């Protein structure tokens, strides 16, 4: 129903924001001791105390651009999104952007947006970026297209190609959007069937992935994920890092984020919380590497599944721009309800 969906919209955007803000201090660390993160989350979730907010990074800065564009235009407008990326970057460049993506913003400004898709094609000697920058910002578009799957696939691919033209870059963006889409359509009161969730992802990706030198990379990663999820004894962190990955590559971070969501439905050793949303992002951060982005993507999927009501109020208060992201969610819900 509409009340649940509105809560899922908020959960998705606020969930992603919290993953970014809370994961950012650990970005690039090899692995974060479970005891350290337990204390970090317990402190932030406990009785409220005044402290500087945890700032969001490029992940949420670009998510903001897409949300604001969809709200202003009430449709997907790639030129408008490109302009917002550039305005946002030059207005507030110190948000930890990817090293190469900023090249695109400079070129777009110089060519005055004559060809918004052009500069991305020149990245990495023409290979295009395979990093997770398309996937980390896609949540608002997944919400916008929640009732039209074919439109979702089409628009998400375009949104990615403004910066990411490598197949792994845009197919990873599509995978993240499909995961959010599936979460939105599930009832959080029913027990999540993790194998069914991942089988559906594999089936949908089989319609997306094209054969090339390395055929079906996402389906392959998702199959490895299923084996890890199936393991009777808990898969240890070293194994998860090695098999799923935790880097800025979309192939080694988007399936990892999905794994975190599915793994965190049940208790995880050394993560002491009854709250499955918190467990998802706390676990994602503990794996190290691209912590802000993996926690952001896992948080968006988890929030879209559980809804806003499970997200701790005190955690929200410690993060920058929570109110703004709630507003985006409510506006997107209103627009899509009347579409
Ligand atoms: P991007 O397109 O600049 O890619 C980021 C990095 O990925 C590049 O600098 C390269 O090292 C590598 N890369 C991507 N494609 C290729 C390729 N075809 N060949 C060789 N190397 C390649 O930026 P983006 O927006 O996709 O990046 C998103 C990530 O950057 C997020 O994690 C975000 O938080 C940010 N970030 C990450 C780190 C980190 O150390 N994990 C640090 C700062 C910022
Ligand atoms: Mg970031
Ligand atoms: Mg394709
Ligand atoms: Mg990152």
C-alpha cells in the first residue's frame, strides 16, 4: 500500500545516506575490527549527544543531483542531470570524488554541455570507467521507476553513461537499481527468501549482460554470492573480501553490497544489534575498502526493504542532510503516485 511504499522511499534514500556518512571515516582501511565498529555504532545510536555531523561524500552529492533533477523535471532529463553534477562539483568539490570522474565535469563545462554523453566515452583511453560511481547515486531513479521495470532499465543505463561507459560500470549500475527495485516490491513482514532474491537478480541480469571477452561477469559474481550465502558455517571476512571484493570497481562492490544486505537478515557474529538495517551497514563497513560506497549501496537496498521506521533516529541525527533526503523521498513518492 501507499503508506508502506512512502516509508520504503524514505528508507531507501536515508538508508543510503547513512551508509555513506557513517562509512566515510573508514574509506580505504583494509578491514575494521568488529569491536571498534560496535563501539562506534553503540555510541552514535545511544543517548543523543552533540557532536559534529558525519559529512556525506560524493556518493550522496551525486544522489542529490539526480533526486533534485527528477523532482524539478518530473521526468528523466540527462542534460539537466549533467548540469547539476557539474554545478554541484564546482560548488563543493571537496567531497571525495573519484580521481578521474572530475575530468568529465571540467570537459562538460568547457564544451557547454553540447554533448553530455561525450566526455565519459573518453575516460581511461576510451575504455570508460568501470568504477561504482554510477551505482552509488542511482537510488532516486530506482524509486522514480518503481512501477515500470523496462523504463527503469533504460533510464538507469543512460544515467550511468553520463560518466561510466565501461560495460561493467553501467551494468553494475543496473544491478544496483534492480536490487532496490526488488526490495521495494517485497513485504518486510514476511521472512526474506535470500536465495530467491539472488536467483531473481541472476535471471534479470541474464537479460542485461552481453557476451564479450569476460562473459556474464555479474551473473558469475552473484552465483559466487549464492554459494557464500548458502554456507552452513558463517563465511569469514577474509573469504568474503577475497570472493566478493571491496574495491571501487563496480564488479567488486555492487554484488558485495547486495551480499551485505542478504547476509545481514540474520545475526552476524560480533555484531551486536537486533536491528537488521544497522547490522547491514555495520557489516558492510567492517569489510573495509570502499566502505562509504558499499555501505551506501547496501543501506539503500536494506532501507528499501525494511522501510524508514527501522532506521534509528539517533543515527540519523548524527548524519548531514538527513532532513533533506527525507524531503526528496516524500517528493519522489508524491510524483510517482500521480504519474
Ligand atoms: P572514477 O570513474 O574516477 O573511478 C574511480 C577509480 O576507478 C579511478 O580513479 C581508477 O583508479 C579506477 N578505474 C575505473 N575505471 C577504470 C578503467 N577502465 N581502467 C583503470 N582504472 C579504472 O570515479 P567514480 O565516481 O566511479 O568513483 C567512485 C568512487 O570514488 C567511490 O568509492 C567514491 O566514494 C569515490 N572515492 C573512493 C575512494 C577509495 O579509496 N575507495 C577514495 C575517494 C573517493
Ligand atoms: Mg564517497
Ligand atoms: Mg546491455
Ligand atoms: Mg567510496
